[in-house]
């Protein structure tokens, strides 16, 4: 068995495109590869044959649609390459290592002070990655890449664009701080963008090339996916739905503006109201439990928040008119008392659509990942999908 | 000289792609064609040589950047094909015929009752097109296509999605009504989407592959352009910025919702206020003149409208984070008393961007087309860029 590092980083060759296609899918048929790479069937067939001979590609279970000959599913050899995903969260760091079939080989959760510095985070990631790689017979430099998900918009070069969730991190150069400590390719992106990649790869958006994701958690974030690509915008801050201004004279927001959607729906803000109600500290988990129980006080709080959430999504629907909205984040686990008023408000605020036969209109779905698995697995997907590269690392080992 | 009908409609061949590239540009260098078609230089060179021999492509003035050998500009032979653009406006129809170098060969403006029906419009278009084609030695069936711009969102099949501006037209099947009367390929799109195509082809967005256009006129519309394509969304109503809900309990809007941006900024609504001020009917042209003069009463009206306009654009900037906004529509001709409060409000409502060296943020520009030239020329561009096809017409004549 060979490792696939060279092919994985080859932007142009058919073999490189097929290897990256298989990495993104985990397992795929030749037909799916033809569609995703744009290569002809005969080219794909020839390249797959070579990759099979080199031990880099394996035939896995056959896929059948119930009639006709089953299509052969292919995957990369699990041992042909590994990558890591890192979640830099509020008071926590989580690090996952996956193989090329997307199997999780190692998953470590590290509690840390809420005000940890970027340097501390990078040291911690390096130390944990070394410990996690060792039993796999790897060094960090053998990884195809490390993906980092962070609760902030990021510039293309890897600069943190605001300190809304991680106040000390505004302006920090992630590329510099992490590449000093990790000698492999580095990717980094906003956590909601990572969440969209996770939903595309394993969740509610598999096979969807165009959708919008809204994430309602401690903050409010999101992603716009167009033609299978997460849009980043000119500065990197696309889809910062939490900062859409609902009321220009509203409450001050951490971003520096007023009346942002987040100040009505963000968990941070909801918790403050909940603390007034209960006269003591409330965690987001407690908040969700009480909201689910339908406690008085929480009912109206959740309904009003959901109504604002639906308004934000309705405006996005009028602007972008996407086929699908995915609702993610912990608040979605509240269930119908959050989702129903959200949908009512969404339908009332998006441009009314006429009843024409066959006319498609935006539909809503709940994400598969509602904890923080979306974020850390999305960080893995950054590497698998070659999105958000901020540093090259050393030259990968050859095939 | 041959006509290019067959090649123009050939989706796959290199010659078809080059012909459509030249049609979209009007005139282009081989380098520009390589970039826009994705074809290799040698293929382009060989195809251009054949097209030159057939008389379909001409060498025009050479282009120089001041140093080195000038690049040869190429265009289609003007006589190799013609297309038409039709504006279906409020109380007016305008029809333009262009050749393949984008030269306007005929431009007719027809006043008509405000409540004209789709059938009357189609009859009128047919009659005028016949009259306009005759001196060019053409029949309607010889045109490469007719593009129709209409003040409403349209479904992919050519159904009018609302009667916001043209109340009797909601649900109308443009494809059926027009294809009965015009035996050539038909294209149709929302007028603001056409405006964006006009700006991309001849105006403030030449060379820009990603931008957002806001059009402030009697209504408020817009377009989102991504990778050189005007987004249409799942139902066809993408970028209906006029119907973004600023206040869920605001004034009722013609679309069926409340508090839409249009109810604060749309010319229709502003004229009602102006009529209260002056005690008599006011046209949009009078409104603009008085606003430009800075008449008391108009000052605050324009400033408040511009502030709402900037808020809508700020929200779009937070959501999409595009590199460029283009401000179009007659209200933009008011000048600084509209544009300055708009920009202030825009900067205050978009997600604040940090001062990082090299960080790009969305910039504003005023459209080139501020009358209704954008709409009728954009309708021509529908054909040139093969956007919004709703009916095939007869098989085009062969090369």
C-alpha cells in the first residue's frame, strides 16, 4: 500500500482529482466521480485501475438501487493518508484524527480556560496531536493536513476578523501561530462554514449543491453553499447571519453594531434573560432542558427568539432564494417550541410565492449534527475538501 | 460571409463556445477567450482561423497596454447574426435590434396603456419587430433570439411570479404567449437581472465576476452575480431586495407582505408622500428634479429613504460579503443627497470590518445605465449570453 500524499496535492492530474473526490466522498461509485470531477468514464476507469494496483484504492461494498447490476463502491485505502480536525471552542479544544474512509481513529476533548491565548491553543494542539499520532505510527508531518474550526470569521490568509466569541483573538494570525508548531498543511475556517461542510459530507446536505445553513447556538452563524462550495465573500466573512441588523437602534452587539439578529437569538443573550428569570446562573444545556419542558417564562422567550430567527431566514430567502435551508446549532434541539414559530415567521417574512404547479420554493430541514460534532468533523472536511488552506506545511512525502 | 446560427446554439463544440464568448464580449482578444471559455490557446487559434476563413470572425482594432506587441481584438462579423431586446415597461414598450458587435441597428419606443395585457404586448412586439427587421433584410425567424425584460420575477419556465408592478400579469405564461407570435428562440428575465447583464456587458461591472446590484426606481429590485452568472434561485426570484422585510408590522406592500424595503424606498411610495407635500400629482422625473434642488420636505424624504436603502444593502453585505455593490435605478440620479446617506447607513449596518492590512471589503459604485437603457440592453444581453431561455423557436438556419 502506498500513501497518496503526492496525488492528494496534485491540483491538475486526473489521478489527483479522483483521489480528492474519493477523499471528499469517503466512498463513491465511478459514476459519482465522473459527475464530481468532470472526467470521462474511460479516464476514470484507467486511473482507478492504476490506483487499485498501487493499493491506494479499494473496492468496498457494492451499492444497489434495487434493480439492475449493483454499482461498485470505491474508497481510498484507509491507511493511505490521515488528517486531523481541531475545534477551538469556548473553554474547550477537541481534536479528531480520521483516515481516508472518514473513520475516526482518535477523538480527544480537552477542557481549557475560557480566555486561552492563540499560542496556548497551538501548543496544546501540537502536544495532543503528537500523543494521538504516536499509536498510529505517524508524526504530525505525515498528516495530509490539519483543519482548524474557530468561532469567528477568518480572512483568506487566516486572520481572525473579530473577537465576538473569542474576545482576545481579534486580528490574530492563525497561519503564523499554528504553522510554527505544526509541520503539515493547515486549513482554517469559521465554525459555521465547517458545519456546512460536515452536513455536506455526512449530514442533511449530502448530495445538495446549493443550500443555506443557519446555526443557532451561543452565537448565530451560518454558511451559504453554492455549486458545492462554501462561499467566503470578499473578506472571508460571508454568511455572518448573526450580525444582520434587525433594528438599527437595537441593543448593542459585541460586533460593534446594534440590533443584530444575534442579540435576539444568540444563546449568550437568551441566557442573560433566563438568569433574570431564575435569579442564578443558567447553562445553555439547562436553558434547552427548561425550554423543552415548556416552563413559563421560557415559552415566550423561545417563541420570540424563534420569530426573530425566522425573520432573518426569511430575509435570506428573499435575497438568495435557495432550494434548502438547514437549521443547525444547539437551540434546534429545543424542538417544536423553537422550530414551529421559526417556520411561521420564515413563511411570513420571505417574498410570498404564488401557487403555480411545479414551482419549487425554499424548504427547511434540521441539521444532522446539533452538538459540536459538526464543527470538529467539519474541520476534518476542510482537509478532505481542500477548503480554507492557510499554510502549506512541508513538502508531502512522495508516493 | 456565413451566419453563425448553428455555432451560436452549439453548446459543446469549441467553435460554439468561442462564438458565444465573442457574442458576449462584443470584441475580445484570444487571451480573453481562453480565460472565458477554458479552452487552450492552440484550440482557440485553430478555431479562430477557420471562423476567419468562413467570414464569421473579423480582426478589429488592435489593443495595446502601452508596452509590447498589441493584442489583436476579434469580433464576430456584424452581419453574421442579429438579436433583439424588448423592455415591457409601465406604459411603454421599447425594442432594440443589435448585431454581433453590439451595435444598435434599430431602437423603437412605443407608448402604451398602463394596463396592457400580455397578449397585446406580444402582438405589439411582433408587429414592431417585423417593421424593424424588414429594412435589415430579415424576418423575425432569422434572429438569434429575442430577449424580454419584465418588471417582475420570473420562473425558469417563464411564468410571471408576481404582479407587484404589472398587476394583471401574475401567473402569466410568457413562453406560451410570446412563442405563439415569434418564431425564434425566446429569453425572458426580471428587469433588474437584465440590468446586471447590461452592466456586465457594457457598464460598471465589465470584468467583474462577482457583485450585487441594487436598483432603486419605481420599485426596488436587484441581482446577485456569482462567477459571471446572474443567480436566479430555486424559484427564479433571487435578489428581490425590494421585498426584504425591514419591519414585520410595517406598511402593507403590494407583494402581500408588510414593511418591505420597497415601501420605504420605492418610487411609487415616495411619490405618494411627495403628492401629499405638493397637493397634486408628481412624476418620478419631477420628484428627482425637486430632490436634486434640495426642496424642503424632499430633503428628509430622500434622506430617510436612502437610510433604509443603505440598511438593506448593509444586510446584504453581511450575508453575502460581495466585493462590489452597484447602485442603479433613477433614484441614483438624485446624486449626493441620496447616495451619501445611503453609504453612511450601509457602513453602519454591515458587519464592521477590522483595519487589517490588505483586507478587502465591499465597495460601492454607481451604475453606468441609470435610465431604462439598462433594461432593454440587458434584454439583448439575455440572448448574447444565452441566459433565461424560455422557448426554443424554430431550428436555426445552418451555417
